[in-house]
C-alpha cells in the first residue's frame, strides 16, 4: 500500500497525521459521519446470498456418453457442450473407450438443462509448433461447424446418456 503525504520526509509505512483514517467513523462528501459497524453484517449477508455456504449453483443433469468415428471409439480429446442460451458451457474428457462425463460450474458433475451445440476436439500435436493432426474431421472441432446438437431436458432424472457417432 502506498501513502501520499504532503511531507517529503514522511516514511511510506508511517503516514503523516493528516493521512491517518479512523475506520470506526468516516465522513462522506456532505460531511456526515458514517459508522462502519454494519460492514461485517452486510458482507456476511452478501456472501450467503451469493451461495457462500455449501455447493451452489443451478440444478445440474448428469450427462455422459460415448463418441465414435467410423464405428471406432474416439479415445483422445474432449467433448464440448456450448449453450445456445444463458447456461454455462460444459466439457468432458474422452477416455480410451470414447466415453465421457460432462463437468461444468467449477468442476461439478453435470450440465444445466437447455439447448447446446456440441464440438469434439480430438487431435495430436501442437498448435504452437504447427504440427497438429486431427483424429476426427476438423469440422467437429468447432461447435459452429460440427452440426452436432443436444437437448438436456429439465425433467431428466438420473444420468442422461448421449452418444455421438461421427460420420
């Protein structure tokens, strides 16, 4: 923290008397005194309203499935669900068998109900080094070009299974 002082000899860690602030009472622009005793209560209420206790966020539907291309499992990469509305995106790493489980909302399992565009990103190499080799057609890399969609119903119970057989 840096303090500005009118005295050129005042050390940075010890502000001049006119720079010291008594946090128990502050004056606003009109000169009225305001008490800060309410501040901890307001901050606590805001934390509770923001879901500061326990798991927070919307109800999620557990979604998993399998991705295949030309009948073979896609075992490297990730499946991305990109919302068409105001939901959060979700991602599911692909296992060797081509299976995935979606995670969203700070790593919570599942996804919000709604409409989604889907992308399958499966490649080897490095974009930085310029030696990328796509393991499925590049059109599936972007949700805008994949033509893959998913609807997650609000009334889904248990785990929803979504399988994608890429042409």
